[in-house]
C-alpha cells in the first residue's frame, strides 16, 4: 500500500506536477474526483450537474497529448469545478434560476476558455444563490448547499457550491464569482482560500452579469499557491471585455516564498467593531500576531466610511442588477410563461414565474433607485459615497502594504436563519463589500476554527493590482500554520 | 412607500406580483430603505460619482468584422421561433 496521500487530498499544484512528470494519469485523477463526488455529494448538494463523460474524455486527451510528447499547460489534467454562472459552448448554464431553464450556451466565457487552454478538466457546474444574489447559497432553485463542516449550517454564498466542493475534496480548484464577497465569505465558512482580484484583472466575458461595475471572476483553492496558479491562468486583457485591464498579468506563483520582513500590515479599526463574534476576533488577532512573527510590522489604520459600505453596495448592485436582468424576457432564451396573452403580460408573467423572491426584491429596489425622482438621492448618492470609500483605501495604502481583517463577522450560520430577513443577510457582507466597491483585491485564508470546528477566515486586502503582494503575505501565513490542512469531518478522503 | 409606488415599481420591473407579494415587497423595501437612508447624512456636493471602482477610459478597437454566431445556434434557445426569427405574441391587430 502506497504512503502517498489520496489523489483527492492533493493540491492542484501537486497534481499538475505529478501528471506532467508521469506519476499520475489525468484520467485516474479525474476518475478519483468523480468517484468522490458520486459517493459524497448527495448530502451536500455542491454540484448542480456533473460533466462526467466530458471530463473523462478531456482527461484522456491530456494523457494522449503527454504520450505524444506534447507540453502540458499549467493546469494539464487538473480538475476544476465551475459556478453555474459561467457559459461554456454546448453546456447548460442556469444561474440556479428557473428563468434560464434549458439554456445551452452557443459560446464560451473567457475564464472557462483560459482554463481549457491551460489543460484543466472541467468537472461540472456548482450551486449558487440565484444570479449570485445571496450570502448563503439558499436562494437556489436546486435547494441549499450544506457546509461540509456542519450540514446544519450554510456554506456561505453566493459561490457556496464551489467553496463546498473544494472543501469536500470534490475538486482541487473551483471558479466562483465575487461581487460583494461571494467568494471570500464562502471561502471563510468552508475553510479554503478564495481570491477576489482587482476589478478588471480577469475578463468578465461570459460571466452572467449581476452588477457589472462590481463582478469579478474569482478562484477558490485549498492552498494559496493553487489560488495563485489559477489567477496566473485567468488574468489578462480580453478584447471582449472593455473593462478588462491592459496591465500585463504576472506570474503570481513566482513570488510566493520569502519572509515578510519590511511588510507593513494595516489593521483597520472599523473591521473590529460592534457585531464581531469574539471568537472570530480572537483568531484574526492571533493571525495578525503571526504575520508579525513572520517579519511584518503592524500599523493601525482608519477606513472611516466603512459603516456606509453596506447601503452603498446594495443601492449600486441592485441598480445595476435591475438593468442587467431586464434581458430575461422570455423571448430569446430560457423560460416563457404559457397561455394566450399580450406581449407585456408575457414579459411580466415570465419574469414573475422565472425569478425567485430575492431576485425580485433586488430588481424592485434597483428599479426604485434608478427611477425618476429617486435617482439623485439613491443611485447617484451611493456612487459618490463609493468615491469616498475608494479614497479611504487609497489613503490606507500610503501607510501600509496590505490590510488584515476578518472576512465575516461570524462563522457559518444556521441554514434558514436569515432567509426571511434580507437586511440581516445583507449585513453579513459588512466586511467584504467595501473592497468590492473600491475595486481592490482581497483574499480570504483559513486562520482557525471555533470550538465546534467551524472554520474562520482572515481577509487580506491589497491595493489595486497588488495581487502578488497579497498572495505573498497569504502564502507566508498559510505555510506557517496548518489551518488549511484541516479536512471536514464528513467522509475523509480515501481515494 | 405607498401601495401606488410599489405597483408602479412592479410595472416598471415587468413583474406580475400578487397582492400579498406586493405587500411583502413594500414592507421589505421600506425596511431596507430606512437602513440605507444613513447615506443621506454624508455631505457629497463636492464629490465626483464613481460609476466604476476606478476611472475607466473607453478602449476603441479597429472596426473590423469578426466572427459571429450562426443564427440557428442563437435561435436554438428561443422558447418560440419561426422562419429564422424569434416569435412573440401578436403586437399589431389585423
């Protein structure tokens, strides 16, 4: 019997190396993950659809390419799970909504195309809050995804399926999308790494739009190095997304090692205020002390507009959503209400039948913010406060290199505990929405657990295009602790 | 928010809602807007709005024809189609 760790417990970086060196075949790696999904996902519900046959065929193609002597891409043979809001030619995308019923995409998103070009094996699409609107993956037509560390609790959201899949060892990497925390918060709840890059660092082409000035393509990994590997594959300008940045992408895996000597870590007072669970505070403060042990110096920082971030975020994201979601009208794709009716009734009935309650509420709120007589007081006001929030960060980064804070004010909450109270759900995003409004990168890394074993995440926030610095700090912290190695108690990896 | 306002919003949003749904939405929006009104206390007369996180300049590309999707592939997702076109309920009587 081999002493090697089970395939499904290995990192993406280790798997890519083993496949490249011939120690593992891509097909056996894909087989191992598919078998684990088949035996364990019924109780979690992280996948909406598994692309088993296609994945195995892709893996065999990677093995054939290697046998021919072709060089493999950086993710050659590495399985990746995809959130249900990325399109892929010939495959279904549903955004966990009835309104996209039956939609098969005629084109592929840039993020998925880059993963394919890097040799990744796409395992299937993962569950999410409908149209990425939620913080718990409960607002899904497919039902809630459960937390692998405690099935009575939420896995976070909106990219909860992808976070749970990585935590449960169903995939070493996964794509999520982060608009106001939708990758960082589920990463914190599920004990994995989740990186929201600088706005525009990765093309949004083919990511179904929720709030176009906030949406970011964002990867999950079980290690910071894996997250960096995914970013290196995904980053870069794209002519199909005019908001993608022209600044050249970097090799984000190159600068991970080394001490933190000279790094200034800012500690924003506003992120340690009322409502922060004392257990979360204790672990995050211990993590910041660990960064100091590694050579960093800490600097107290003020981000005075933080308290306005949740209202600002929700006024802007719902305004943009109300416009973006007007395309779902029952004409070109998806669900259409039946019956003999005029055009306007068809639109209204289709949308009433197709959207869930949270999406409807956000469309109504966004329509209100943009409507005549209210625009200046709501959308325009929020857009101005957004400037003040961005300026807070710009000032902070003249005094420090990265900021360290909790990702979420509390660990994973009970399923059903916030679904009837939208404001309570929105307030759970209080620590993640400000970096989104400012467009700066941020990563959540595991930094401990409650006495019940629920993971806690530390959020590191960097200046625009400061991903390399951010990943360096996160990697140094992770490697000096063992928090990222803790597996959920349900079904330890055996294959 | 009165009942006429929520009805107008539902109409603008093209959402056919029941009376119970309208009532619930009105209560929820009132609750949310009450919280969000905290923004009104911040002076912003001298502040520029940020429609994007950072200033973005429009990037022009050469006006060259590229590949487009074949119409039959685009139409494959249509709930109803006829003769290469999307079909909608009749809008002109005759």
